[in-house]
C-alpha cells in the first residue's frame, strides 16, 4: 500500500519508536500520545480496518492480543491496567486506514470512552 503511512513505518521508510517487532506484527509509540504509555500495535499485513478482516486473519488478531499482553508487562502497566482501543471508519474516528490497536496506560484513564 504505497501511500499508507503505517506501511511506510513497517518498511522503515518513516522512523518510529519501535517497542516490539516480529514477522507479522509491529508495535511503536504513538507520535501524539494521549497517555504516558500510548503504543500502536499493527499487523504488518495491510488491512484497512476491522471491517476488512476475514476469517483468515483470526489467528493474526489473536496474536496481536498476545503481543499486547507482552508489551503491557514490558511497559509495567500490567498490574495497574490499561485500555485497548480500535477505531473503525468515519464515525469511529479512524484517521489512519491501516488496522491498529491503541494500547493506553500509565495513568488512571477517564471513564468516558465516547462523547
Ligand atoms: P486513529 O485516529 O486512526 O485511530 O489513530 C491514528 C493514530 O496514529 C493517532 O493516535 C496518531 O497520533 C498516530 N499517528 C499518525 N501518524 C503517525 C506517525 O507517523 N507516527 C506515529 N508513531 N504515529 C502516528
Ligand atoms: Zn498500510
């Protein structure tokens, strides 16, 4: 996906602060963090959003949560807790059209998840 910013981050054409990488998944710090820990976990495969997922992606999505588990421990937010958010489409406020999981923590997060 030539003009996808996250595909460029995966290809290291755009620098990012990587916290985890394997052959299928990349995790890096959000450029505009809204919490002390704000990490984006993404599949290396370009999938636009939750709506574009297929049955073939089920194992991959499961692995993303295993990676989130690992990073939460790495970042020391596993005990106090954290939030995982996936925005989808226009109403969901998705800006980057490459599926990503926001991992947020490091402070007591507000109770509102929508407004
Ligand atoms: P969305 O609103 O699509 O769910 O979230 C996109 C996220 O990507 C935002 O939190 C935004 O700060 C982050 N982001 C956008 N461009 C870049 C970038 O070039 N590098 C990094 N590290 N994060 C980015
Ligand atoms: Zn992409």
